[in-house]
C-alpha cells in the first residue's frame, strides 16, 4: 500500500506490505436503484439531496436508476452495506481491489485518465451510469474505482496511520487513537484530474459524530454530490 510515484503525499507513506484475507467486492458502485431497495425496507435514510451535481431530479428518477447514489453520509453507506449483509471495504481492501499485484498509479495501469477509462477531469460534468468505462477496470475487474464518484471506506482517517498500520488485515486507527470524526474516501470523482485519481490518494470528510443528537445532521456526518460507495463481503 501507499504512494509509489513522485506525486505521493505525506499521508501515503511509508509504502508497506499488507496481507489480507480473501474478500469479494462489488464490481460497481451502489446505484440509486439499489439504495432505494434499502429505503423501501425502512433501513436506509433518503439521500440528503435528491439532486446530483447538475441534475435537479436525480435520485428517484428512473432515468438515473443505474447511476451511483450520491449525497449519502458515511452513516448511510454503512447502513446500506449492513442491510445488504456486507460491509464497507477497509482502505486496504479498496486499494487491493484497485491495484491488484501491480504498482500502477491507476486501476487500469499508468496511462492518465481519459474519456475511455474513467469519468474524470470534468469531461462529463456529472455522474455516469455505473460500469460505463470497461477500459478502466482494475486487475480484478472492479469498475469505476477511479473517477465517477468518491467512495466511502470503513476506516477512520489519521494522516500517519501507515507508519503504525498492522501488516495483517488493517482496519484503520482505533477510536481512541483519533481526535476527529473524519472518515476516509478513495478513488476521486468526475471532477478530479489525474493527480487526485491516483489510486494511492487518500481523502477524507466528516463521518458520524456520536456526540450529536439524531435530530442533528452532524450525527450522520457530511455528504456530497461527488461521494458514493460500494460494499465488500468477507467469507
């Protein structure tokens, strides 16, 4: 794991070897239609906004049923994965699924993002139907792991975590070792350029604040029209 190019950032080092148990990861990001099933079951909240970045009517619109759900908090993403009998991927699982055995900068190799391998660099200007860029598949066949939408992962964020991460199945910093509610996001979105879409890049946004009241949105955390997620199953 970690940054292996000249654009690496301080929270991507040191590069370190990680051993993981086998797992299964969603081939595509969770869609509006998939997320709506959890809402119908009464176990997921609606997205914070029904719009996407440039589409006023996005969630609940049949035209965009197979597009990634956005405007979901970490709390919401976690609730969906639990409802589906799975979980959010750890950072290590996400990077393994994106990188495979190679040391490439992107899931598809080292070629910069373009209109054929990813929804990125604002060429589309909003989300695309999931799985629309087969040329951008990771070595394991996972799609849209760079571009389209950022993806929540399970881990709390700490910039120096790689210096102390365990080598077996790391799950991120313990609650007692962090002083914020930040959660990690991976993969970049439809707006980002190649420096952000590098698969080792780590980003973060506020996750659930357990000190807040359930009537306060801070209890669930932040959301964005550029953030979605996918789930994993651990045998």
